[in-house]
C-alpha cells in the first residue's frame, strides 16, 4: 500500500506541478509580510524593514495578499497534528522554518511564559531560530538573512497593536480598529520574510522534513540525512516503547532495512497527507495502475468546481468523458482525516468496477404502496436501478432507514457512513437496525465500490431484509385501521422480492421473485372465491399473512403497533402458526360475519393446510401476505376485474 501511495503522489506532482498549492487555506488571524530594507544585514539602525499585512477571518474568499500568504504558510507547517515536531521547546511557536513565524495570540497572555506581552514570544526566538537555521539552512548568506529577519520580527511584534483594519459601525461610519487587539485568542499571528523567492521556502521546508519525518533513523550512523537516507516514517505508525505492537517488526518493504523507507519517500507520504488535508483528493480514492493520465483526469475533474463533488458524480463524469463502461486495475483507498492525521479505513485492489448494473433491475411495486392525494389513491411508481449508485441511493437508504445512506432532500444529495462511528441513538429502528448496519455495511461497501458480486448472497440478503422489516414492526404504529397500510414496510418488501435474484449467485435462471407476489395475489383471490386451493408452502404462508392482517385489523385497541405481528413471526413451524391464527379467530369471531364467505374460504385453506413446514424460509411470503392489499376486502366486481 505504501509504495502505491508514494508512486501515485510523485506522479501527480510531476503531472500537476502546482497541485500542492490547490485549495490551501491560511490560518485565521493576522498575516504580515516583512521586507528587509538592507538584505542580510542588521546594524540596529531604523528603519530597516517595511511591512504589508492582511487579516483572514477563516470565512471570506481569499484575495490579494492572502493568496500569497496561503502559498507560503504551507512551507512552514510542522509535521502532523501534535506538537512533538515543532522547533520551539516551549511549544508556543507552530512554524518550523527560519523564514516563517507562526504563533497564537493567546501566547501573549500565557502565564507559563516569562516576560510581558510580546516579550513572552520574543524570548523564545533565540532557541527557535537557531534550531530552525541549523536544520533548514546550509548557505551562510541564507543564515545571515534569517538572522536579520529574526531581529525584524522582534521590532514588528513590539508594534503589533498598531496594525489597523477599517470596520463599519452601526451609524454608517468607519473606524480603524487594531487587528491584534480585536481578534480571538485562538487566531494566529503569522509572519513571513518577503526578500526571498518561494523556492527558498520550499528548500528549507524539505530540509526540515528530511530531519523530522522519521520516527526512527538510529540504524543510520550518518546524521546528515539525504533523500536516500532510510528511516522509519511516521506515516500511519508510531514508535513507542510502551506500545510494541505499533512497531513494524516484520515489515520487509526494503530488503535489509526492516520496513524503513527513504527520506524522499517519506516526503511523498507527507505530501499525500497534505493533499488530503487540503481536500484535493476524492474519498474514496482510486489509484490506477500504469495509467497516470487517468489519475490526473480524475483529480482534475474532482477539483474542477469550487466545491468538491461526490465520488458518485466524479465517476459519472469520468465514464461520460471517456465513454467507458468499466474502470479496471486500480487500488481503492478509503480514508478519513482525524485529529492525529490520516486514517486508512480500507485499501483493496479492484480488478474491474462496474458503474452500470447490467441486469434490468426494476423495483416493482408489488405491494401497491402509494399515497392519497385529494382523496384519490395513487400507486408509487416502479424504481429503475441503472447504476450502482442508483442502488446505493434507493435501495441501501431504504433498507437501513436512512441511517447508513442519508438523503439530504434540500440539496438533492446524500451522504454515506461505511466506516465512521454511528450513534445508535439516532438510528431509526433501534438496536435491531443498528446491529444490521454494523453487520452488513462493509459488505455493501464492497458490493458497491469494488463490484464484488459475491460480497452479498441470498442468505445475507434474506437476513437483512427480514430484520430491516422487523425493526419497523418493533417501533412503528398502525396509523390507519388497516395493518397493511405502511409504505415503509411495503417498499422494503418490494425490494426484497424485486432484487432477490441480484444476489442469487447460485441459480441465475430462477423465476423472477417479484412476479410470484403478483401470482400469489391472484391465487388468493381465486381461493377466496372458492375456485382453487392452496398447492404450495408459499401459498400457505402468503394466505396466512392475509388472514393475520385481516384479524389484527379487527382489534379495537388504541395506539395499535405492528408489534402485534411478533407472536406470529415467532412460530417456527406451520402448525404452530395455524394454532395461533385459530386462537385469534376465536377472539374476533363476532366481527367477521359480514365477510364470512371470503374470509371463511381463505381461513379454511390456511387452517387445514397440512404442509407442516419450517416457517423461516417462508417469512418473506408471510410478510408479503400481511402487507399486500387483503383480498378479503375486495368487492366482487374488483375481484372479477383483477381476474380478467
């Protein structure tokens, strides 16, 4: 993995030389350019410098000087997010360059520092600058220039309260306000030397990186670290004697050096982290093997607009632009940015990614889910699944109750959470749904993002669909007088039957499951009219669901919930389910005389069926029977119309 990331980063910088400057944001606070009037010399005669400055509030668009500051600031950033790589022993100065000074305003009032006001910081200069020059500089002229810059910084900080910015008042007037005095304590004061080209900043920073990127280079006796020096990089690992499991004792990336890499490679890994921090790379990130031009195209398209686009839209643009149907032979890296740096959530090789789903997959509305508009019922349309991201947006969102894939309705976009923490408190469906998400989300990620067709099989699909519906049964209320009126459960049943064959890898020629629901509804109407009998276990399970749905409708209890179904779902054998139904009929027999004919014929078939089978494989048919329209309510005319 490390080698692939190194090669990818180096190729990207070679193809797009200015990419490290893309989307770089300066720290919030006061930024100051110091230009020495007498370059490289200092004799305490004033004035020997002049300044230019700007304030950044962290929100406004970058213009003018702020763009220049943002490009320079990155060459003074320390490694990582902790303070163990800074050059100041008091850990108040955040920069790591002899040409840049960066600290927070609150250091001026830090009781642990000696001095008053700006002297609390300037007292730290001798150690910081000497350390920075020793690590970052080799030429005597550069060292002298840095010393002159150090002296200028002291004088500038003594006048820092005098740097003003115009502010609008409520009465429409404009007054000059001290930037330093008015800004927040957590804002930064950043100072830069203007007398040198940007290449000098880069050179100094690379020297710092070579010295500090290694957690350990003690095996190398040469303290003059070059690009070819080996060491243990701090990328995705640490070196702590109290945590030996963090040491790469078995790594063999380079023969004879125990997993250590060169300083040049360590810099590439640091650049990779910076690109992630600057939001230049998509997530997940495809790293195409031996096709640098496609990698460049992907990154360019991702950064084409001011706001980053989703991985789904990025791939859609790639396939549209290249007129390809597949993406092949690449590594897919899923990462997250944490307070401690980059965390790799998943890294895998993808031999072939399919953007479009080849089968004609349509989620048919077999349960007749719908809405009522102006007292007229309208069935919901079928959903067509053309791309793998249609599957994610429609199917995965529905199965996991908008908790794994969340639709942002106002923005017409959605977010996913395949690897991050999920608070079960905010998962609709309680612990049942939370456990399903944690159990299956990685399988869905592999199925969608890596085209692993065997990541989900029919056993898994049946289990997740049943438990997904069960999560609704456990918490949903019956809002109308009909148990079957629950669009959420209906949609899930539609998915269960319509997409069953998508995950049936053993028998591709199996009958389309969605059509079985239509056939079963027709069968139930025929049985209710006395024209036919049950012939299969599926007939029995579906018919039992119809009867149970009708019986629960008879209950006059207030605040009815779908948990009334649970006693029936817990029956392991068909004869146990028949006993439970018989007992319920005895309770509600006074309320079924009006529909005696259809109910009696259908109930008779359910109660006398002798299939004696296990109910677990038939649960989807039982639930479909519960949530499809109950045929007992059909008028004779409607029955005739449906049978013609």
